[in-house]
């Protein structure tokens, strides 16, 4: 039996209701008229041409992409360069203006990073005093009697930068058992020009700690050399102003009329600029924000305990909080202010760091017009931890878009990923809150005739016109993403829980069947209120419960806000507050915190053990000692999505738009699955919207029961669909309960075709049971007719690909198994042609003709009798061709495109005509794989546009990723190809 699914790429084969297409959302969905993915466009080390710019941008536009996000990459990421094109130089400016003109011509929007490279904000010409600063110190022992005139050592600095500024000296008594502010001496002007102490100290032995600051020396090393400079001080508005004039302001001036129009976005990518713990105004900022003097407490950073261990920890908290706020206010937030001075210009932010960083990621939430996370192509797990905090950031701060740097790739998978491989990965990201993909990546192709051409060093899942499948499959894949993004940007994210996330708290355990967001302290203080016992945000986003960290320390103003929310009717899950984490006036504050905690959570038991209890406070309620899952059960809040029968591998997300609900459902399993799902929707009729084909149908197997709607979905491997609730369910009379063949239940959606027709492809008695308890039966006396088409195919290969122009395949085989080396190593597109015969009886109205191609690597377009049927970019490669067939001879053409590795590997047998660097491995995974080599220089035959020395080579790539003995990839139309001619039965006329 040939198993199909609700998501096959043909016209729907369950009841088609033309009314489903009548509103704008449905029409836009069918037409894939919505927010298309963006694409990251890397200019590599000045290797840029106008010819390549036009080629790239036209290729993006052709497949439906409307936004490019440019990065200037080089330095540590690529060896080849064009020394004549330097960042902000005349030729570079001319290319930038040309790009903006071309984007305007093509109707594309343009964005770029706020500086060359991708982290974080550095530029040539930035002075060392405006760069990121770090606190340094050194200790010198002195005697009080002879201290005056003693040379006091200073911390070591890099000769390269030769920059140092004093902060203060702190004299620490060597014989003190406990350090206090009273027995240390802070000296702010204690040295002469020769670094000698200008004053005496009281008589005793002292250790003088000389505190100063110097540059961290961090630079934007992923930029081209001509665009590299020191990273700006992230805690100083004055320094950021200077950086702004060095690069972003020059970009905006260069853009001229395009600024804020075609030139739409500046970006701060994921933070990778390292640690910073000082800025020239740190002491003043600390005093203003924390209410006490910073300098005496600097001894803590040098490893001392001051006053007590508890006080020392409280200072560390205050110090970290100040750094967090300065990063938020003076870097991320201030850059947003500067960007917004240009009307129409937006800031995109990846609000997290991927390496060492000084700030807490929760502190920079809410900043940016678009917030962006990242996810890497599976099996890589990098980036996935950013999805929940960033999607929550958007939901809680009223931002419609949750963008993601999408499908970033590690080099060991380069050019080996097809569109089908991306589907389950992308679908999971959708289910975790992402609703705009920013494809990573498309390196600019300066020489469009050379393929696969330029890569972004060794990074990225390669997108763009140099891919084999860009002109065959990419359009349909982009349409799939566009349909998904259209619905996933509608309305509001539907969530039951909101978790308060504090500094260093990373993991959030969300009960199965529910969705949740995480919020920070500032958001809870400023954006949350209560209505009808629900937490409400200004855009009407709601949560049913607030979940607090276990036995947490929080600021008193936040504790007061939580108490007010509960009094106003909120439901809170938590175990109480143990105090405030800060130092200022903490004894008084802690008493207030204990009082608030007891009012909300009740008194603690013996030894502060939390006992389970429900505390009614005002109009609200507190579940103390309970898990979120237990509290949901006690509140009778059923699961939003409940997967029955203990089935796993289902991912989902829910958007609500007024009276309409959109559930995106993804089968993450690599095999076909049947799911029975309870949705927390009552008295509504479910519709199934297929984002692959754009078809919309009424669900057939569903039932309203117990304030829920149960829907049965038979889903193909890695299949997905939207379950949409827009209309009241007036009747369930036409809803099918089950279908059986000879007493065994069938997968219903696999046996129903369009217009409510049942597929009769096996002998036996079919029984259809409806929800109204009516039953109809049908006896089928014969099996479906089968026609095997595995033999005698004529195949044409694209020109200039190293293959014969045509070949005859007596049997279908994978290309690497062919005896001809050109076919064995072929990469590109081939056309398979074959005829087949049908007689008039096989074309009757009660028949359908199904073509199954079997295994295809990797993309297929099916044409019957010169009429294009469908482009299929993922399994199953099956389609209903009934409407394209005729009596007599029928012409079948299958256009197939594979991937690049085979031809690249085949070219290894030809003489070399490029200069390569040393072999590189990839040390970030275990076992460490060997990756390949970087191109060292652009060959003269490319620069001079002369004949290639290695005349039989087909491919050119700037990264040498494969060896002669690298296994070839299965490719082509492999089959078995089969036509099934099946009887169908019109249920509607028989019921």
C-alpha cells in the first residue's frame, strides 16, 4: 500500500471547501503572499563586483526573498582579499551605493551590521581611551613609617596599546583579621609623576593595591583588515558617540536618499567581544545607581573580603547589576536611540552573547525593533538555547517579530544539506517561537559564472544562486516558509505560564502540553497588570500564572509589585523570598522582604522548610511548595495541546488572533505518524492548512468533547500543518469517526481524496463510520492497478557539466553507480523522459492516477504531456496526475537536481589550478574532524578572465572541503517509479 498524507504536494485529497479561501488571510496563505525570510549576505574581504551584486540580488528576488542583511567578513574568516577595495574607501562606497540602487530597483530592503565583522561594535580609528576597559591592579608592601616616597607598582599593560589610567590606591592593613571600611584607606591622588607615594601612612604594615584600568584590546577581528579597529567601550555613551561618527554615521551619509527607505536596518549580532568591567565614569554611575561609594569595595575585585562574606557577596551583586545596566543603557539602548534619529531606520539585536561576556542577557531585553535568536542546522545543537529567551523577549515587549539566524552550519556538513534536511529543523524553530527566518548564509558571489564559488569561510548552510537547487526548489521552499511566517506572525502567542528569570538562572522546565515565556525583573515591574485573574500586558498578551524561582532573592520594589499583582487577582507559584540581594540598607530591606514573603507565602516551617499550601491573598492566590504542573492541575487548566496514545515527536505552537486560533503542528519523527490530539478549543470547526501546497481543507476526523476538540492527523515523516479554528461548529454530522478495511482501521487522511472520495486500492470491505453513528460500506473486488516505470529512461544532462549531453538508462540507478565517470560525478540538473500508455477505462471519473517516484535525490519537477504538475522538494515524491493524463501515449518528464559534492570530488582527479593553505580541522566537536583548506589568493585566471588552466574542472570553490576518496552522495531519480490506478468512491453521494 502506498502511504500518503494530508500534506502531499498535490491538490488536497480531503473535502475541499471553496469558502475556506474567501478571506484575505486564506487567500494570502494560498498565494504565499506574506513575510518572506530574510537572507544574510556576506561580502568577503573586499572580493566584490557589480556584476556579482546584480546577480545575487536578482537571484534573491527570483525566489521570493525581499530583504538582505549584509555583513562585511574577512580577517580571521578568509584568506583571499581584494586589496583595492577597502572599507569606507572610494571603491567600497561606490559598491555600497550600487547595492542600494539595485535593491531599490528590485524592491528589496537592505540592512547591515553596525560595524564591519559580526561582533560587536569596533571600527578603524577608534582611540584606545574609547575602547573597552578592564580593571587591573597590583599589590605593593610598605611600612607606615617609610611609606612616603615608595615606588608603587602598576598593573601590566600591553605594549601594543601603551594605555593605562589610575583609579585609586587602597591601603590594606596586613595584620587585620577582618577588613572593614574603617581600617582601609582609599587614596585618590597619592602618586607623583614618578609613581612614588606622596604621603605617609599610619604606623603599621600595609599592602597597597594600586587600581587602574586599561584597554581589553578586543577588536572586531572577523572584519576585513581594512575594517578592523578596537571595540568601543560598551558602558560609555561618550565613547559610543565617537564610534558612531567613525562608521554608522558614514554609512548613513553614504546611503543618502536610501537612508531609512531602502536602507532599513542596522544590527548588533550576538555579542562576542569579551569581558569588560570598567569605564571611566564607573564610580559615578555606581554611586548614582546603587546609592553608596564604589572605591572602597574595589578590594573585593582583588580577592579580599570586606565587612563580611555576606556583605562581599551583596557588593558583587551590586557591581554586576551596575555593569548590566550600563551595557543596557549606554550600549544597546543608546545605539537604538542613535539609530532612531534616522526616520525609518531600525535596530536588529541578537540580545545575548555566545562567548565570554560581562553582562546578564536578561538586562538587555526590550531593546531593538527586531530581536533575533539563532539555531544551527541539526545535528548541531548550537544556538537553540537562545530561542526561548528571545521569543519571550519579543512577546513580553510587544514586538511582532521573533527573528532567527536560521540554519547556521558547521563545515563538516557543507554542501551536503538539501531542503528536505532543513524542514524538521526549521519546523522545530517555528514551534519554539521563531516567526522570521534570516537565512545563514549567502556569501556574495563576485564571479557568478564560477560555482559553487565563494563561501563564508567554512561557516554556514550555503544559500544563494551558487547552489544547485537555487533555481529548482528554492522558490517553493521559500513559499513554504512564507506561509508559515504569515500565520505565525498573526495575533499573539498563546501561553499559559510566565516564569520570572533572574541573573544566572538558565533552565526553565515547562510542563508538557503548555507554552510559557520568561520575563525579567524590569518587565514584571513595568509591563504586567491583572485582569480577570490573568496577567495582562499592554498589547493584551495574557498568562494564567506567574512562576517564581525557588526561594529567590529579589529587589524590594519587585516584591511589592508581585504582592500587588496577587492582590489584584494574579495566580503565583513560588516558595517565598529570602531577602534582597543588594548591599545598600539591606538589614531594613530584608525585614520588609520577610514581611512581604509571609503575607504571600505564609510562614516557613521548621528550619525554613517549605510546606505545600495555597494562600489566598486579596483577589489572587499563591501556590506555595507546588510545581507549576501541580498548580495548573489544581486550577483545572487543561493542556493547550494534549497528544493522546503516548505518542512523542510532536512539536507545536499556538497563535491567537481574536476569535481565530492557529496551531502549527510538526511531526519531528522521520517516519509517518498518526496523532490524536486534543486542542483546548471548544465548539469550533477545525480546518487543515498545508503550508507546502497552500491547500486548505476541513478536517474530517474530529470531535468536540469536554470543552476540547479532538482531531486525528495522519502525518508524513517530518510533515507539518496548521490546524485552524475560525468558525463555529454547527454540526459534526459529516465528521468521520473511523474507516476500516476488513475490520482493521485505516489511516483516514491517507485514504480520502478531494471531494470526499475514498481510495479503494485494496480488495475487501470498506466501512466508514460517521460521528452521527451512520455507517456506509463498500466492497472492492480488485487491487489497484500498478504500472512499473523503472526501465528505459532517456536522460539529458545540463550543458558544460562534464557529462555526455544525453544517456539512456536501461534501469534507474543512482548516478554514482553509473559506468560513465561524467555521470558518476555529475552535479546539477538532469531531465528524465519516458512514455507510458493508458486506455480509456483507466481514465473514468471513478479512477485516480497516482505517480510515485520512489527515492529522489534531491529535488524533482514532474511534467506530464508538456504540462508542469508540481515541484517536489521533500519526500514523499508522489503526486496525483489524473487531470494531466489522456488515453493513449503519455509523455512523462522528471527534472531532478542533486547536490554539489559529487562534482567537486570528481574534479579532484584533475590538475590543480588554485593555491591552498594548510589543512584545517574543526576543534569545536569531538572527535575532531578534518575540514579542508582555505583558498590563499584569487587565481590570476579569475582576475584576468582568461581560460582556466585545469580545462576539465567544472567547479570552483573558495574552501576545499572534500578529498578524492570522500564517498559520493546518492543522486538522481533512483525509484522505483510506479503508477497506481486506483478506484475511488464518492462518500458524499452514498451517505
